[in-house]
DNA sequence: CGCATTTATTGAACGCGTTCGATAAATGGT
DNA sequence: ACCATTTATCGAACGCGTTCAATAAATGCG
C-alpha cells in the first residue's frame, strides 16, 4: 500500500482528512464513508491505505510519539532533576493534546485491547511501546537514581503516565485543570521518594519488586 | 424488562445461554443471533431483556462480585494479616476465573470504555465499583494500617488487582502460573511496606498522595 | 515502445449489533 | 369475566466496519 509517490500523497490526504474529522466529531461518530468521501475516494479505496479504522489511530499515536520525544528533549535541556523534567514534559504534553481530548476519549478503550491495531499490548506495536518507555528512561537519566530503582522507574512512570492519560481524556474541568493538578501532586511526591530511595531503607523492597516484575516480563528486556 | 415471573425465567435462560456460548467460543465470536437462537427466541426478543450485548457482561460482573465478596469472607476468616488475606483472595479468584479467561480476554477492553455498559468508569456502574473497592476495604481492616495509609490502601489494591486481571487474561502460561507468581511477588513486597508505613518515614509522603488523589476524586467519597 | 506486473480504485455485498413498529400474550383492577 | 394496560415476542430494516472480485492506471523492464 502507498508504494508509489502518488500513493504516499493519497495516503497522507486520507490520514489528514480522517484526523480532522476525528477531532471535529469524535472517532466513533466519524464513518469510514465520511473519511473516504472527504478525501475524495470510494469507500473501498481507503482500505488500500489503512487496514482498519483504528489503524489510522495507530498512525496518530506514532505521530504523537515523535512529539513526545521532542518534548522530552526540551524538558531534559531545561531541567536537571527528574521531578522538574517530568512536570515540564507532562504539562506540555497535556496542553498539546487539548484539541484531541474528545477523539482520545473515544479511542482510549482500544488501548487495552490486545487484538486492536491501537492496542498497547498488540505485538505489532512492540516498537511503539519500547519508544514510549525509552522517553521516560531518558527523563530518568539524571544521576538521582541508581540500581534497581533506576531500572524500575521508567516503566513505573510510563504506566502512571498512561493512567494520567486515562484521567485526562475524561476530565471535563476547564482547561483540564484537574489533570494538571493531579500531575503536580504526583510530581511532588516524587522528591521524597527519591530521597528515600537513596537510603538503604527501600533497597530490599525495590530489589524484590524489580525481580518480580522482571520475571513477569513487565520490565524492558 | 423481565417484570413477570415468566419474564424472569426467560431472562435467566437467556443469560445462561449467553454465558455458556461466551465461555465456549469467546465473546466476540458469539453472535446475538446465536444467543437468541440458543435460548429459543427471536433476535429482537433478546433486547427486551438486555439493552446490549455487553450488558450481559455487566450481569456477569455482578455475579463475579458476589463471588468476590464470599472469597473475601473466607480470606478474612482464615487469615489475620493483610498479605495473607490478599494472597488467599487473589489466588482463589484466579482459580475460579480460569474457565472464563478466554471470554474475559475478549471483554476486558470494554473496562476502559466510559460509554460501555461494562465500563468501570461508567456512571451506571458506580455501585459495582463501590462494592469492588469495599471488598478491599474489608481485607485491609486488620489493624496493621492507620491514618492515610489505611485510606489509600483499598483503592490502591483495587487498581493493582485490575492490573493483575489484565495480566491474567493475556497469560498463556500453563494454569496461569505466571500470574500466580506475579501475585506472590507483589504480596511479598507488602509486608516490608506495612512495616515502613508504621514508622513516621512515609507519613508525609502518604499524606500528600492521599490529598492529591482525594482532590482528584479518585478515592472513595 | 510494448507488455507483464504491480499498485490504485471502485462499488456491491456480508455479517454484525442494534432499532423499530406491529402483534400477541399476560396481568390486574372492578 | 371483561377490558385497559403492561409485558413479551417477532422479524424486517438500518448503519456500520470490513471484504472482495473486478477493472483501471501506473510502473518497470527488454
């Protein structure tokens, strides 16, 4: 699909049309017939470029991940400490996704679906998942954490970040103030945690958790 | 729907048929036409008793919750400490849900869908959610925890339990051994945590987390 | 250029969950 | 026992995502 130059253009046009309609009317309310129509082609043709409707969302996720990496770069350049970096990264991401909130609230459910093209646990999305965790690995690389705490933190933060996203897509407070407050609260708890992780108090516990999650295949590698 | 005596019987027959088919062929592979047919009625009649296909899953969740409460009773009667209670409860639940794993793996995605009848965050399921958290409240009522730690723990455990369920439905290891191992690992980390929570070391951090989550409306009440 | 192969495009058709208006059966009050 | 109202049952129809066989257009190679 989309192997020729014209093909790539058509695919691009289709994707742009789809995204615009998703943003305007939501994912579920937008029909494949609407999308094909809006892009000036027949229904069947759309399936030449995307194997399914949700596959378009996967493409959107890919795009969002590019933006995430840039936001991480900016946060790393601007801040030395993990809490500050996290705060900057998450607030920036949320602000950027503000126009997409409605479409995301429709679409978030596919995340938990292993068979969906937009599912985080879909084998086809292994690379996307790895890149997403890698973003948090880089944010964590401040020298504050060591050993198993450092191994755990990226995956932990990624999971929490997914939970925050779930909260975000359903947050109807003005400008999503509640989600921003949730982030602030969570980030503030991180400082004391890092301080504790430096003492030997938490070490045995963190070692054990690291081993358990690692055995379960939930940590990278 | 199902207001007369015969009506209740028909509804029961429909539900039993649906559940049997879900367990045998999975949720997605089972058609409303299959269900109606198997229960000896026309397609349209099924919708007189359940407003949608997933609504049948909600009824199943309700049933599972009854069983959860009984399992909690048993765990509380048999064990004094939170880790032991949790371990007993979770292992028992997993063993009981073993035959439903396939259907649950189809169905888990609706959990994150706020508009789905089977969604945890659906307003219509507020009571189900409250009952689910209440199970963990009772498990936590051992005297080991106090203050904000005691307020946090039930919701924390419920969330983790949901994550474990997500792991479970996709666990293809024999007899879901990996999920059971994950539970054991998680429960073992709980003892050290409780010990720490008794010292004043964690108190400020837990207080802060409690306030943040409470402000976000994520804690009970 | 000519031609085989690949890529692009089409619209009808399918299966699904769901909706709907019509009709039959059961119920309850007098 | 009668009739008004509620409950139950039916099957056709709708809208959706998706599939498919057919055809057109573009491409690349000798």
